[in-house]
């Protein structure tokens, strides 16, 4: 109406928050309708997990897998907030209500994958048990990656002690904002590769490996910092060759586990490819043991090919 010049000027005006909000809702609704139509003509499997975020708000996440023509489709299904309890009955009610909104029933669900939490797998009041009452033919499976993470927990007492002491070292700095700022300034002054430590979080699968790697990389900076803070106990740990050798061992082990666990995540990952990666890891462990027995602690595989 006003010409191309006016059109270009108008296009520079940013859209309001309300406009973007409406667009996101429209896109979400459009995707949901398409998924609904496909699910109504197919059987499907669910992956369900409940987690609490940093604001102590509980969320229930559900993903769906179904066959569309000759393709296996993995699609995010829903995210629902849980304002009160997170029992198996609560999870079952939320998923059931959503399936009804989508005009779907439990009869179309052929399988459910969850972690091993009691609210999910309890034999009487667990979510899966309640779903099986609606559809006895359901196939229940345990999260493949979650099982591997549980297996990788440390069982050796002396290594557990080192990890516990390392968490104390990290928490002394990370739990105190002033200490964190002082440590950051120290790292900047020493031209360090990193300027912050990472907080250890038990519920995050990759946390141990990342925390161990960061502490190992900031080993010298930590000694200088704790000397200034007159924390002799921490300095004693960091200067002890035996303690550091155990820390380096844990760092390498969890680094390898993190790489394996990370590679088993993704849209195109399945039980066959994940199993192959675990078989490869087992073969690597055998090679590492043979090398270590002969005094070779190199973990690289540039000259080795696994078949």
C-alpha cells in the first residue's frame, strides 16, 4: 500500500511478546493435531518420566513412538505439571486424561518404558501396573541407559572416599558465592583454561565425570586457592600423589562411561546400536586390563581396531 520502502521499515519492528506467544501456541496445536491423527490410525509405545526442576516444580514428560508408513517416528507427546504428589496413581491419571483429550485409549498402547522408580514400576500401585490393568498385553521395559548408569556407581570403598572428599572440595567453593568469585579471579590471574568449578549433582547422569575432569584440570589453581584460604585438609589431599592417582583413575573411568552414555542418546538410537556400543566398551575394558597388567596405561585406540 505504501511501497517497498515502507514495507522494509515495518518489517524491522519486533513482534510483541503476545504475538510470539500466540504463534508458538498455534504451532504447538498444529503439531499436536497431526500427531493425534497419526496415533488414531496406529498402535504406539510410551516413554514416561517424572522429574523435579530447580524450582521444586514436578513435571511429567511423555514421548511416543509409532510407525508411520515405513518409518518409526519418535515424537514428544506432552509435558504436564504435577502440583502435589507424584504417586503412580497421579501419573496414571495425568496420562489417562491426556489420552482421552487425544481420543486415544490404553488399548492402542503396546508398550511403556520407564526408569526404576517405585512410583513407576511398583507391582501394586505403580504407574505401569495401573496401565496393565487397562491393557494386560502391555510390554514393560526399563530405560536402557538408566540401567547402565546405575551399574556404573562406585562400589570400592577407597574410591568412594576420594569422590566424597572431592565433593567436599567443590562444595566449599561452589556453596559460597564469595569463594566462587575469589576462585574465579584467581583462575583469571593464572590464565587458566577454566575459571569455575562444576557442582556435583547426583541425579544428573554425566555429573560425576564432568566434575572430576574440571577438578583435575584446575588442580594447581585449587592448591593455590586453598593455601590462601588456609584449608590444610584440602591441600593435603591435592598434594598427595596416591590421592591424585585415584582421582585421575576416576576421571578417566567416568570420562569413558560418559562418552558411552552420551553416544547412546539421540533420536536415531535404538536397542541394537546401544548394545553394539556396550559390547565395544567391554572389549575396550579387556584391552585396558591387558595393557595395565604390562604397565601400559594408555587408553587411546589409534592403533587398535575392535571387530
